[in-house]
C-alpha cells in the first residue's frame, strides 16, 4: 500500500495508513512501525534522487550545455535572489 501510494503520489493515503498502523502496533510492536517508517523514508529519498536527476537532464537538454548534471553552478552562480533584487 505504501509503495503504491508513493508511486501514485497519494500522500494523504500514506498519511492515513501510517496513522492507522501506528494505532494498531503502538502497544505491541513498535519495531514494525519503525521498519515501515524507514521504508517510506527510503522511497521518498529515491524519488527525490530520481527527480533531481531528471531535472538536471532536462536542464541540459534545454540549455544545450555540456556541464555536469550534478553541477548546478554555472555562469549564473553570482545571481542570487539578493543580487537580482538589488539590480532591479
């Protein structure tokens, strides 16, 4: 259920399932709740890594640059939000 809900981006289902599972196992088996929580955290981290990788690849396609996908600094590295506001 957790895997499918994360895959379909239905976080309200995950939240409800975790609340029900916590109520079910809080007095008997807390290690089980920890295991499910760690599994959910692993899924979230994997989804984040995948999203970052896709975003970097899309950035390379759009800009046509040959920079490393993990290198988010480039010629616009000096353009922080503060400098953009000061220039305006």
